[in-house]
């Protein structure tokens, strides 16, 4: 699977995570430019931890997935590809 397809899957999952679990009501385009850690009224550490859990990324990478949602998606796509679970996970996402 190519990088663009992987990024599409990560984007879809991250957008759903924010909308369903963190009550983010912005459009998808607004969410992509959103910087969760700068929001003082919410605890977005849970957002980053949830991403690690969904994509089977080790906790040691928590600091490297900060920034805007767009930045997070790109980094998660890289890290998820390196995960020991990544090949099975990609196949599950396609089905």
C-alpha cells in the first residue's frame, strides 16, 4: 500500500477520534489546521495517547506526534509503517 493510501486511512481515523471523543465540531479542513495541545480548556493528552493506541505505536513516540492535526497525521503515517503490527493492521483497514 502506498503512502497516500496510508495517510488517507490515518486521516479518517484521527478525524473520527476528534469528532466522536473530544466533541470537536469544526469542519475537516479546520480540524486539520487545529493544534490540540494549544487548547487550554481541554485535556488533549488523551487525544495523543488514543492515537498511539489505535495505531499500535509505542509510548516512546508520544512527544514526536505533537503539532497540528496535519503534522500528527504525517508523523503517525511514518511511525505506523514502522510498527511491528503494521502489515496486519493495514490489511484489516482495507477490508
